[in-house]
C-alpha cells in the first residue's frame, strides 16, 4: 500500500494568519472570522475533503518587535485582532462528525487545573476529536499584558511546561479510574467515590490538592501536538508529543529538523515511527498550471511587506526593520521562537537568505514550503517533500479564505485519492485513533505506554 499523506488545515481566529495583505481582495472572506457561519462552513468544507483536523493557532500578545511598536501589526492586521480559538470548537464539532480540532493553548500564563478542565470539556463536546498544541509563548508583549515584567527565559519556559504537563496527566489520567462513572439510576449513584482519587502535587512551579471535578473524556488526555524546534523544545517534544508541527522553507532544512526529532524520540525510549510529523505548507492549486501561477502572481502583488516584517520580527524576536533589506539573515540565540530564525539561517547551508528574501517568503504561507500548479504538479511536490524529509503529512495554510481550501478539496484531494495515497473515508474512533498507531502498535483512544502520560493512570480497582 502506498504511503498515506495526512492533511490538516492551519488557520487562526483572526483576519491575517500567514498571508498579510490578502484580506484586501474582494474575493477574500478572512474578515468574516467574527461570524459563526464562517467557521461552520469551513469545518464542513474540510470534512468533505477528508482533512484529519483543523489546526487552530494562537498567540498571547501582539507583534511589537518591528520598529519597537505594534504600529505595523495593527495597521496590517498581522495576527491582530485575534480572538480565542477554543470557543470555536464546539460549534464546528456540532456541524461535523469526523473532523478533528487542534487548539493552541499556552502553558505560561495559567494553572494546569484550569486548562485541564477546559480541554476535558472540549474533548467531551467533540466526542474525542480534540488535540492540544502545547506552546510556551514567545512574545514579551503577552507577558507584559498579563502583569509580568518580561517573558521567562526560553529554556525555563520548557522546564515549567514539563511540570505543567505532569499536573495535567495526574488530573486526566490519575484522578478517575476506568469504571468510576457508574450512572446507576436504580441506586442513584452517579460516580463511585472509591474509584476517584485526590490529586496532590507540590512542585517548583505548581501546587494542587483536590479531586479533579471532570469525569474522564473519550481520550482522557487530548491528542498532544507540539511545535518547538529548539534543542530544549525538541527534548520536550520527545517526552510528550504524539504529533509534531515543523516548518522550513526547503526540504533540505526540513530533513535536518525531522532527523533530529526522530533521534530525540529514540533516545527518549519511544518508537520514532509512532509520532506523526506535520510540515507547514501552502498549496496553490487550480484546474491548470497557468491559472494557478496567475493566482500566485496576484497573491504576490498583494503581500503586505510591513505585515510580513511584523510577523517575522515577532517570531524571531529581532527587529528586522533595523537592517537593510539586502543584509544577510544570520542566526543568533533569542528568547523568542528560535526555530523561526533557524529556518532561514542555518538549517539549509545551501542557501543564504537576505532580510528581504525571508520577509517576502513568509508573506505567503509563513515559514513553510509553497507549491503552485495543477493537481498533478502539487501532488508530485507533496510526495517529493514526504520522500525527501520523512514527514507524515502537512499543515496546509490558506492564502485566500476560503478559496485556498476550496481549491484543495476540488482539485488536489481527488488527485491524491486517485493515486491511492489519501483516504476516501474516515477511520472510526477518536482523533488519537485516527492519527496514531503503527503496524506493531495499534492505535488507542487513550495514551498508552511508553508515553509518559500513561504512567499516571491507576488500574481499575
């Protein structure tokens, strides 16, 4: 059987995600993000295209690195205004049956108990179709908005995140045994107290002592995504992630990232093949190559350079407006998203990027690859990236909303299905069951050994 390609859609609850300037076109519907119908229609479209999930990014704070202020971001709507993605999930889940929903939630600004309760609720309401994209945040503006002087140091954020996950595992996996929920109408017993444990944790960053107030959801722990590409982020992913989100503009750069992740998983005692790796990517596909190229040219003409500059400066933590456009982009350690800068400076030694090169590149699709052509050409490109890099699939970003996804469903998906590399029907079960599992280890609705989270579960008494 040919190797299967997995597709997630990638967007945010905002006007401009990864295509600054495109909202100005009359045909673009990105400004409809405030309307529930916008999201319901998108979810139904993606389910028709058999997408595995809709991956919802999020940030805490705004991009105020470029020029030392938020002016560029505000003027160009570069991921601001930005609404909370979590409330979108129940309404989209109600309108679909199989589509999963990955939601980005930061571990840097709240107690694990509150986040565990929220994600448990979403997993119940979606009937087990929720994934959590674990982030530690990277914007100083977010820290200041929440009363802190500055963002915590990069590696310290991951140390805190490790403990955050341990508390969540204790709540989701260790609080309620299987069989604790009885629902016996005859006796009037809903839950068996003997099978429910008090969760006690006293660590460097968090304390909790009490009974988790939520009964277990279909997955208990939501499917775990992670996107950190630094050395510390890679170690974190090797311990926790079931799916990993990566981004690089070339296959050569992406291949190095994927190999480093697989090696880290092996060193952590996990099967590298058990973790799915998805690459950020943008597919501009149309009925013919000429039509796709014309559309791409129109998109390039609409890119907001200032909007892209605001995004890239925020991702890297470097005010790129201080540099000449033709200056070479070089890697330095920062307290922001280290993998963003590495994508353009050290992952692919075959190319030297200038500031202008990088800014113009991220103007359409962010840090991921871009394919332009008819369905056959784009399918060939996706297959080549998978073969060369070892990824399992793609998080596909939109340039024109919802046209990019409509074209993928209309043209690309049937071509992939014709080749036998893309599902024609959904597999049954939760999102974890749909996305995980290997030939040697079948998928399960809940975490299984050797994942660290499974060690927190108590056997049924």
